[in-house]
C-alpha cells in the first residue's frame, strides 16, 4: 500500500515539474500548458507574477494580458513572438486549480571581435546559459572533434586555420543535452592584400583631377560647386525674366488687336458738323435740270432812251385807237 502511495506521489511530482524548453533570442517559442481544456479559469504565471488570466463567468469571459503585443494565448498554450533575455525562467500554467511548471532558458553564444577572423589575430568565444540551473558545466566542442574539451570561455591566441568551422556549445540537464552552434571563418592576411597586377590596374584607371586649392577654397569661404550653383541659378532667373517680358508684350499686342476689331464692328455715327454764326452760303443749283432760256427782253440789245420813249408813245396811241 505504501509503495502505491509513493508511486502516485512521484508521478504527480513529475507531471507538475513540466519540461525544460530551449529558446533562441529574437525568435518564436511555444510553452505548452499541459492541460488541453478548462471550464472555469486559466492563469499563466512567470516568476510568480501573473501575466495572463482568463475567467469564464456565466459565459462572459474576462481576459487580462500583461504581455500584450509580445505574447498571446493559443488554445491553452503560451506563445512568445520574440524572445528576450527577460523572458527566461519558470512558467506555471494553472487550469481550474491544476498547475504545471515549465522552464524556459536561452543558450547564447558569441565571439569577439567578429565571426570572420584573420590568421595571427586574437579572438574570444563565450557560451552562457540563462534561466536554468545546470547539473553540469557548459563546454565548447572544437571543429572536427567529437567530444567537448573547452570551458565556457575560449581564448584563441593566435588564430589559425584549425579554428575555422562550427564551434558547438553544449550542456546537459536531467539527462537532456542542449547545444548551440557558432560558425567561425578564418582568412589569410595575404589573400586580402592586393597583388602588384591589381595595384597597377587600379593605378592605370584615371581619376578625375581635383580642383586647385584656390578654387576648392573658393571666394568668400565658399567652395567652387557653390559658385557653380549660383551661376546656374542666375542664368535661370535671367531666362525667366526675358520670358516674362516677351509674354507681356504679346499680351499687349493681343489687347490692341482686340480693341481694333471691336472698333471696326461698331456702327458708324453721323458726323456732327460745326455750327457757326456766319451766314450760310447760297444754295447750289440742283443738278439734273436744264438751265432756263433767257427771256426775249433779256436777249434784246439795250436801246437808247429816245427810242424807248417813242415806242411807248406809239403803243399808247394804238391803244387809244383800239378803244374807240
């Protein structure tokens, strides 16, 4: 009977312990809850602090997410979109009072000054684990070797071609082995220097002549390209001024033409002659009629006065005789 009780307690302890999850910085990771369903409440804790709560109150769920934007709930699992160093540690999933604990850790590797090294230079490799208390130390495994032989920090003095390849940082915990790779490249110094043929080719390429020192310094403390820009701007301004003047003259000519056209279309008005005080001239004879012939009296020659009087007397005597 006691054996059965101890067996149940061990199983419950193992189920509550959960699992260790290795994460990578700036990458996505999913922490499984261990309970697929719940009916009343689901709570996630990180380092004994509540980060997510979901309560089902009469069908109206209430949710609180203190990692909004970086982590979300998927079914009952906790999903972190981009892992940072502050996310490592213990996570507890509590579903309807049942709890299960998981551990999130990060195994990070780095090299200084960079992953590309030169022969004869110096470099330092570091490997560290965060968020997990290890049962064994962290070690480096060299390229082309089967077992780790170096400590967590490796100093390469000097760098050789044998250091090129994949360095693996390894650690074990509760029977599980965790690892992280780091690729190192080694180049020769001579390979990066230019050969005489390359240098001669580069020297043969003509470079544009630099302006004289006086031109470079420029007038009034300004460089030569500033003066070039000023000259080009001045030419543009002069061109615009000439263009404006030409347009103004064309507009004036068009206005004059329009005024002439309007004046030609207007009806002619009678002239107003000058009304003066002097006497009007005699009317001209009407054209188209023949001039009247002068009377016989006017055509007859003028007679002397004695003849005229004698004629009158004779006419008077004739008149008297006729009356008788």
